[in-house]
């Protein structure tokens, strides 16, 4: 389960006039708490769901885990549902954004040993005596076969060339993500003759001129640079797609233990969530100068949070 960011929006109204500040008291109706569901269904791991409750935007209290809900997972609406039970022995931390700062809340998972399957629709229902019942649905797409995979580690000492192809499913909108993971280790002898070790993760990135990727002002001959990208098949619907990347790191290829590209396909709700999350993080919170608040996407009926899913595969550029 990947951590899912659930922003808490803070709003302040400030009128500035003649070098004096006037604070306006707002008559805000009391907040009615609702259930919050956060989960990422992944074909590589068992089902894990966080259930909490909402708090008002002006409240000093924080959301807490609800450990006595009735949580059921339905596969293609088949009965009976698969029960998910709270695992109170393993603490997890859920990240959130508060006034531009990232923090975390201690939570637990509702779990099942069931591992989600590809090409299946899933629904999660949550019932609790103190809250309105909630539900959410997501679809896990089928596998995508990658071919013509070429990894070039010799032409350039500073870059890894990576090319692959796949066939896009026709007559439907498809959504994809590429994400780069790396782990590098470097040892050297210091001035005292002792061996020191540096473990490096993070600043590995790929660069591309692919027209399906978000583009920026060209830099060093590339219109895109980053360690992950989300894109659609709008420019190649139903066609063969070939993607070419150059992977670069502050360390040489030989210094890295593992370099992995993850290729994922997911449904429109997952795409909507990631897109809205990026927009909100960039420009979504309201400031004293106004602006448009960009909410984070939710597909939870009668509640908050999100149920998303992914079908991912890994391509090892190294080992």
C-alpha cells in the first residue's frame, strides 16, 4: 500500500485597508464528520485500506483511525463480499498536506490476504453505527505487454538509454505512468585509511522528448525531465507506442545496485486522483491574495478519500 496524501485545507479571510487589518468573523456551520476511505489496490500485494473520519477545516482536532467499522470488498459485484479486518499490531503513517507543509498521521490498515486481480472491477463498502455508510469503486486494467526493450549502458557513461514499445488498446481511453526507482552504494577510503560508505537514493531522473509527456521549456535538449510521468493515449489511441528515455544520475551506472523503471496502467479514477493531487500541490490552496482552490479528486460516495488501483510491472535497467 502506498501512502495516499489527503490534503487538509485551511482558509483565512483577511481584508487589508489603509494599512490596517480587519478580521471578519464568519458564521461557520458545525462540521458533520463523515467516514474517510483511502486505499490503493495493487496486483502485487494484498488488500489494505485505511478508514478514518473527517474533521472540520477550522478544527484543531486531527482525523483518527476507526477500528470498529464493517468493511467489505466486492469483486465484480459478486456475493458474498470479502471481509477486511483491522490489523492493530502494525502502525502505518498516512501523509497529508497542511498549509503547504507535509506531515503524517498514525493509522492502521484493514486487511485481507486476498490479492487483487487484473481486468476486474472492485467495490469497497464501509458501514459504521455512528456514520453514514460509504462506498467506492475502481477498475484494474489488463496487462500490457512490453516488447522491443533495449537498454544501452555503454554508449554514454553518464546516461542509460532505454527504449521499449507496447500496443495501446483501441476504442478506449488508457492511462499510463512511468516511475523511476534507484539504489546506489559508493565506498571510498578516507584520509585516515578507513572505508566509508554512502547509500544514495533519489536524484535519479529520466529525460525525454516524447510528445505524450507534459512538456516544458527545452533544457539540455529535452522537453521533459523528472522521476515519474503520467500520460494518456490521446496521441496514439489503438496504435503501437514506442517510448525513448535517457536515465541519468549523480552517480555512475557502475556505482548503483539497482535501477528500475516501473510501467503502470490504471483506470480513469486513478488518473483523475494523481492529476488533481499534482494541481493541488502546485497551486490549489487559497492564499490571502485569492485564487482558485483545486480540490483533490474523490470517488467515495457519502464520504471522503479515494479508492484507486494500478497494474504495474518492473523493468530492471540494473542489476
